[in-house]
């Protein structure tokens, strides 16, 4: 056949070369038997399964692929991410559309070729435990190759820059708790509305107290600030408990070892948020384990937890609590959310991450705001700007 032969549709008729593999023992090429080509859609097409093994949250700026299911394999084929169950392909997503891949269950494997390609493109892989706690974040080390910001971050812990960051972290969280209570109060009347507004007013006073705390370094301020945060949390979660349907069994916030579905869902959602903030912190050139408000402890990403605080209410609490108040259902298996519940929580948190909010006078997706806040923190420790938290608009 001629080298450049074409059919009537203009498609090349040239036969592809026989596949071969280099034999490092003999130094020769071992020709492999011909394999059936995997039928693939055009590069810009996406195929997803009808079930919840792979969920794609697509936006105009990129997508997040959530993969959950024992025995799934994620690999790369040409310009696509391929998700397989055994030998069958259950999902295909173009690489050019992806921003992040989140592994949401045990028993999912992926190829080193995929990791290399994702790192070159700046796409993260986040791995979550069954409870939603991020245990791995795979990204290119070259994204955090600068050291000046880290040196300034360590120095800021011992001066008033670190103290100011602590004040604003607590103030930002209290502000967003207040605003979310007012958001829920809008659609209620009578005694429930009055209770929500009264609790919001009390939290607003705590916020002012947080900004007025005396001291210089984080160590000087931590005890008082954590006390104010704890008081605000008790007021906030008491009102949330009064709002939720009684059959959900929510009796208060439980951060670890949750025995009810609501706390399990919140913890899972916070895990997704934490992995996203962690990636933003690394992209900004900051050290994830050197925080200001949260104390240092081996294996504890203190700075990530610091920056998570201001996004708990607008990203996770609003998404999950609103859904549950409208009749959303959760199920536990052996003390953990079942697969369907995890996917329902993940989908709603992802949608909040791509929701548009007003910030610094412009409209931005929340996930972009998270990155902006991480870069603001980097500028703050370098003495270029003052840190101000993201304020949820209700």
C-alpha cells in the first residue's frame, strides 16, 4: 500500500506499525501480537457510566472527576483519562477538561503514566479515606519550588503578622457562621427565625471580640481566640440541630468518630474541602504543616486547617444542611456513609466549589477564591498585603 493513500472520506489508509517492545536482556525488539484497538470517541467527548462509579462535575474552567468503587482502574489513553472495571471501559474524560481527580473509596488503582501526564499538566490527584479524610495529594513538586515564601512564613509565626492572621482566621469563621444562620432564617418565621437571628447577633459580638484580642504572636493569642471560636461553635451548632429533621439523629457536632449520618456527611465534605485547600496552599508556595492558629503536631497540616476555617460554612455546611432540610437522605454502613451517600455529599460540595460568589468586587468561583486566599496568605507573610478572610454573602 502506498505510504500516503486515502479513502473517499479523506481518512488515511496507511497501516499502523506493528507494536513492539524493547527487550532489555537481548537488546532486540520483540514484536507483539496485534491487539484490537479500543474504540474511543473524539478527543473532546466525555463518556460516563450510568451509575455512580465516576462522576464528572463539569464547568467552563475545568472539571473534577470523582471516582469511587472497589476494583476500578484509572489510566491514560492518548489524550484521555480512562476508568476501567476489569477489562471494560466505564468512563472516558479528555485530559484537557480536567482540573482534579478525586479518589473517593478504597480499591481504586491508577497508572504511573497517568500520574506523569497529570503532573505535567498541573492536575492533582486527591485520595480520600472512607470517612473523607485526605490521606494523599499527588501533584508535581515543581509547583512548590520557591523557598522565599516558606522562610517568610516561618518568621511570621514569631511576630505580629502571624498574630494578625490568627485574629482574622477566627473572625472570618465567626462571620460566616453568623451569615449562614441568617441565610437559614430568611425562609423561617416566628420563634425559629428569632432564635437564629439572636444566635447570629451573639456570634457577631464574638467576632468583634476576636479582632480586639491583645497580644502579638499566635502563641500569645491562641487560647483566647480558641475560646471565642468554641463559644461561637456551640451557638452555631445548637441552632443547626434545631433546624434539622429529628429523624436524622443529630445531637451536636462530632469531629471524629461520628456515630450519626449528619456528622459523617459533614466530616466527609470537610475532607473534600481540605484536599482542595491543601492543593491551593502548595500552589501558593506555602508550607502546609506550619500554621498559625492550629498548633503544630506531626502529620497535622496546620496551615491547611487554618485556611479551611473560613470556607466550612459557604462550601460544606450550606450544601449539606440545605439538602438535608429539603429531605435529603443519608445511610450508614458500619459507622460510615455508604457509597451512594458519599457520592451525594461529594456532588453537592463540588457544586458549591464551582458556585460563583462576590469577592474583592468581582464574581469568582469559590474554588478560585480558595486559591486567591492562599496566595493572599503568601503575600501576607512576605509583608506585601494584610490578610482578610473570604466573607460569605447571604
